[in-house]
C-alpha cells in the first residue's frame, strides 16, 4: 500500500476533492459580501451616508460589471436596482445580509456533507484495502499476527484517519479562504488593525504547534499502549480456561491493571498538555478585540476610521479566530493521523506479499506430471532445523505416505507441500513450476491441505465444508429488475473501491467440484463425509434439528406417519420399553421436572429453567399449586449431595457429565450454594437469587439419570395438576412461546428426534440410543425424509469454533474442505480423526479410492496404516528417510541418467 497518506488520499479521491475545492472557490465572493454589508448598513442606512446633500432616495441592489483595462475599461450596468428611502435601504440591506447568511450556510452544509461522505468512503476503502493486504500475507505471517491487534487496527485505529481524509485537502483550503477573506477585508478597512490581527495569527501559528509536539509524542505512546493492551486481552481470553484451571486469574488481572495504569499516566499527561495549549490559544484569540476596541476606537475618534468600518472590522474578526484555531487543530490532526497511518501501514506492508488472483483463470494441470522437491529445508528462529534438507522426485498422480510423530518434521513437510509455510529454503516444483510463485488462487485450486489445526468459521456445517468452493465470482449482470437500494449499494461499493459483488450471491464453483448443480453438490458432500466415516454423524445432527412451523401439509403428514412407523417398529422389535412416550395423564420419569411441568416445546427463553421462577405467570402458577417450597427443597438436597460427590474429584471426571441439571452452574457456584444453605436459618426465607438457583437445579432433575431418590408420588401428582393448569390458563401473549405435545401433529420447536420418538429414551439401558436411532433412520427413509434429515444436519449451526459439533465431525471438516474442491494434489493429515474410530484402516482405504486420480500425501503417525503404500517418507526428528524401490531422491542435472541406487541429500536416508 501507499506509504504516504496524502498521496494515498489524492490517488483515491482526486475527482471528488476537486469538486469540493471548486465549491469552496465559488463561496468566497459571497463570504466577502457578508463582511461588506454590515458596513453599508451602519454607514449608509443607519448614519444616513447614502442620503447626504439632500438626497431623499438611494439605489439598492444595483449591479454592474467592471471591465479590465485591456478590454477598454469602463462599467457595464447589468441591473439598475431599486430606489428606496432610508428605512427601505435599512430593511433591504438587512434582508440582503440575511440572504448572504443563508447562502454561506448552504455552502458550509454542502461542503461539510461532501467532506463527510468523502471521508466515509475513504474510510471504507482503507479498511477494505487493509483487509485485502492482510489476505496477501504469507500463511506464516498471518499466523504470527495477533487477531485482536489486527482487528483493532482495521476497526479502531483507522477511524480517525478516515475522519481526516475528507479534511486533508478541503479543510485547509476552506479555512484559509475564510481566514484570508476576513484578514484581507480587515486590511482593506485599516492597515493598522489588519497588522495587529496578522501578528496575533502568526504568533498562534508558530507557538501553538511547538507546544503541541509533546501532545503528539504522548498520543503515539497512547496508541501503542492501547494496541498492546488489546493484544494482551486477546491472549488472555484465548487462554482463559487454562488460566482459570491453574488459578492464575489474580496474576493476569494484576498485569492488566499495570497496563491500564500505564495507559492512565499517558492519558493524564496528555490531558494536562492539551488543556494548557487550549488555554494559551484562547488567550491569544481573545486578546485581539482589546486592541481593536482601543486602537480602532482611537482611530475613530481621530476621524481616520468611520464607525461603520470599525463595526465591520470587529464583525470580520469574529470570523477570523475560529478558522485559525481549526487550522492549527488540522495541523495537529495531520501530524497525528500521519503517524497513525505510517504505524498501521508498517504492520500491513511486509517485505513480500502474495499474488491473489490469476488474470485468465486457473487451468488444471495435465493428468500426469511430477512433484519434485529440491533440497527443501526449514529452520526455526534460533537456526535449529525443523526439517533437514530433503530432495525427492515423484510421479503424479500417486500416493505417498509421510510417517512421523505429530508436531515434528512430518507436519512441517505437510505444511510446505500444502503451501502453509513459505519461509523455507529450496524449491517445491510441480511440473517444473515453483510452488512458491503460484498465486493464491492457483495454489488453492490445485492443492487441498488439511493439517492438525481445525479452523471453523461461524456458520453452518454446510458453509464450512463448502468454503473452498466459494471462489466462482458471480456475474455482475442482474438476473431481473434491480431495486433502487441494490443499485445504490452497488454504486457506493464502486466509489469506495470495494468489490461490488454481492455476498448473498451464489459463489459456488460447481464445475471445480465436478458437479452440475446444487443437488449433485449435496450428494458430493455426502460422498466425502462417507469417505471420512462421518455421514452418520450428520444424520444425528439432523435428528437434533428443530421442526419450525409452518411446514407444508405433506411434510407434516410424513413426520406424523414416521412417528407411527417408529412406534410400530419399536413394538415389533421388542424395543418399546426403551422409550417412555409422552402421556398427558402420566409423569414421564425420563424427562426433567421442567419438561413434565410445561409438557411442550419451549420456543424462546421466557420459560427457561434459570428464569422460570421470575416469570410472572409461571411463578403465580407454582405458588398456586404449592410447588415452590418442595422444588427448592429438592434443589437444596441436590446441592448437598452433588457437592459431597464431587469433593476431591479432578476437573473433567465422568461424574461431572452425569450430574448436569440443564444449567450453567459450575462447581464454585454449587459450593457457594452449599455454604449458604449450611448457614441458613429455616425460620427465615432464602434470598431471591438463591431460591431461583435452587429451583433451576430442581427443574433439571431426572430420577433415573441422577438417582438421588428425590421424587415421590405425591410430588409427581402435584406436578401433573400443575401441568394441566399451565396449559389451561396460559396467557395469550405466551401462546407463541410453547407448543404443547400432541400425538396427532408435529410439535413446533421440538427436535426431529423428539417429534419421531414423542418421548424419552430410558436412562441406563445399554446401547439404547444407537438402536433407537437406527429405527428412526429406517422410518424416515420409508417416509422419503432421509434426504431432508441430511439437509437439516448440514444446515446445523457450528457455533463458535465448532462447539455445537461432535468431536469427530469437527475433526473431519478440514479433511472434507480439502477433498470437496477436487484438488489435483491432496496433503491430508487424518491422524486426529483416525484416533476417534476403530476403523482407521477402512477410512484410509476409502481415502485412497476417492483420491485415485490425485497425488495424495497421507500424513500418518501409525506406520501400520501405510504398510502397503509406497513410497513412504519416514521422519525421525528433523531428518527423514525414503522407503521406496521406484521413487528417486533426485539431485542430478536435467537429462543425466539415474544412478542405480537413489542419491541421498544431507539429512536424508534412503532404504529399499
């Protein structure tokens, strides 16, 4: 990017700057006239200067053109004006002055509006350019930057720079035009008064910037300290769970407190300097009227200056300090934002950047070729080898096994081939083309890489898997009529230097994936996930997807029909006892107390367990049914029992998972509740917060799961009465928050699993979930809903960093991304995924079959999975040895015959 701020602004906004500058030039005559009219009002209208020598009328608004000497001189009368008396002249000149005020105000409005729009456009452009520059960083440079700092620079630090853009050229011209107009007008009335004003202005222009240098230095320190604080907070947030686990929260809080204190000291010194400069500036501005009144009054008494001129000078000077002050402020702002811009640009201008796009698109490689490694080597920042020199030549396509422990040379080797590292020595040649010189677009089309790192964007499972295919630029020609809002957004994007391509358009590269349309692409996704052994996980996600009404009647009928099929199949296979169905007249022992009370799908947070006691209707109902006291007692017994069970257990123990009650309470909160209950006097009520938390725990209780023997038949009967009352008296404004269970229809807001089972699977029954899931899959398949179920699974939200996904599916996403785009070279590390299954060999077999036409590099930790793959690159430490009878370790010049045994580079061994 351009390193000089003013050159950057002029290059990107030249035409708009010129338009505003022309408007400023057009405003100067009207601004001058607004100074001259008050003098005429005082001298001609009020003092009667226009009616001397017995004149009874004066000419108002006459207009003539004065020709220069080379055109012959003389005047051309354009308008004779109006003949008016003294009162008419006074009113006419006053109205003329009011008109000039309005005209000058309109000029200021237009200039400021266009400045603001220009600044916002340039701010948008600058942020876009910085983000685009970030995308040109080499992969290791992207990883080395702190996300919080980069986000802070793009979002916050360029904000004042963008605000200055509209002022960069326009503001000094505008302010100078106002100041010079006022100063020249004062000089025209009195040279002495003009000289005084000029002297004060020069003093301000010299003294104030000198005093503000310290402000600039402190401002730079503040910016750096703020950026470091943001980066440190980002680091602590990323490591938050670890810090909590080690009890180091107070330590890191002291670090943040020290940084905040340092930032406070800088800001305190900055404020002292800032207001001292402001005081001096105001003093110089306010002392000038003293000279005007004293010297100007003296001249008026001497007859060297008339009263009208003195009034006009004072009025003109009223408009002189503000532009001078703003000019000084502009100069300080210029220095400040120039420094900020240079600091930001230095972070976004690395020594080497990547080329993003190809001019003519990306052509596929020939079906056959070679991959050649010429003495590739990687060192860490201490000069220690991460990968010893390695040379290798392999035919393409083919399969290569790369064996080694995770985190070592194996991973470095994979990242180099996947172009995730570029700071290595040597060359990687693909059909004699240097991989390091590939554009980002070409490399991403040809190479699919999946390593140990799992990066999941916020979106659905489908969005994440198809991310590599979001590369086909949509057409800018609209398919139909374009709305005025869309047209405006398009024009603004072009004016701001942003891409006008709509994010909502279809960016999917169907051709690159080898499919014809969206339906075929969905089958392709299913095939890829089957290769990775994760297709059943997607169906499981689909079963947990919500049914959202309204749905088409045929879909509702198929869901209810599938429910009947599930019930019949459970009965036929003698598995009916696995599921306890929802019955309005019976308490469901495998559902929570809250589910039994509400007996429906909750579609919002109104009736959530944590806040049910504070919801007016629910609280009134539980009070009427005398449920609050017994449920709070159940919650108290849960606390005392669970705290006793957890005592001495390490964090992450299996019992923590079992004794969850649908709340977000941690062990610390449970211990606090236990301490409160141990000190509580039973004769006094609990505080509202404790009562609420205990009730929330009780509402998540399930007798067969938790087995604390806290429910008796009397409490169950009371809950059933409350269930009937809850449904019968539900307020109209809460009807949209609950959909009650009904065996004859689909339940809005409930999961597909709940709609099919219409009950709860019994706890403590071995393999019950798997058996019931198979029956549900069969029922959906018979009803023609299995494809819809898969789509629901693909449309599941992944959550932040994939926290809503099962572990196996989370680990499969990078592999699926690498395979979905159909690369010609695939560099895959399935080790983490293979560790989650007992069928690792089957996945490897399917991977090899799926990648039959590719060059596949399999990065593995278990050598037994690659025993039939040749060649194999086996790493032990930074050095590797190549096991192959056919592949060459190639160090010979082009055209030279191969030696019988393969040549070996330093640090590399070869064995047959």
